[in-house]
C-alpha cells in the first residue's frame, strides 16, 4: 500500500510538471522587441533634434518554463512529501510541487531581466511642437541634425 501511495505521489508530481510546461507565460499583448514608441502616427514628420539622452530599459529575455520551475517543483514535492500520511501526504506532495514550480519560475524570471540601453531623442518639429522618441539606436544622429520621423523612428535626412 505504501508503494502505491509513493507511485501516486510521483505520478501527481509528473502530471503537475507536464501541465506547468504547457502553460503559456507570454502576455496577450504585443511583445515585439522594439522599444515602446511615444509616436504612433503613421505619417512622416520633419524636425530638428534638440537633445539626445541615453536611457536604460529593462526587458525580459525569455518567459519559458526552465530549470527554476523544475528545480522548484522537485524541492516543493520533496518537502510536501514530508507532511502527513495517506491521502493528505499525496495532496501535500502535489501542492508542494506546484508551489515550488511557481516560486522557481518567478525567481528565474526575475533573474532573466536584461538591462539594455536606448536613445531618447527630443525633436522640435517643423510645426513648432516637440516630440520625444525612444529607439534602440541613434542612427548616427546628433543634436542639431534635421530628422525625418517615419512611424516613430527618426533618421537623418
């Protein structure tokens, strides 16, 4: 009977890990690698660069289920298996594995955040208004250069 409980607990841990691997951690929003743009206009604008600032941005590198979730599930399952007996032991093992997988995934996700640099350009447009654009590269743009802004990306012209 004790062997059956251990097999049931092991099967529950494996099922929890398999279900966790099927879960999608990708948000339902657009996750392109482009930096967020403050200009969402789809037409071309012209202006002169007033300032360029190097800014740091945090961007997640990957949201897939990895070693952190698996290690957390194993540790949580082992710790949960130490609690109670019979059906309570099986439940504690499954809950420990699920909680450990979640905690391990969150820790791994926090450690995978990568800091990247971007350029924030303040542009005085030809109509007299100002626009701030954040992009991955400065494209050899300097303060005082005339720029063309197409879909939120500034280039010299």
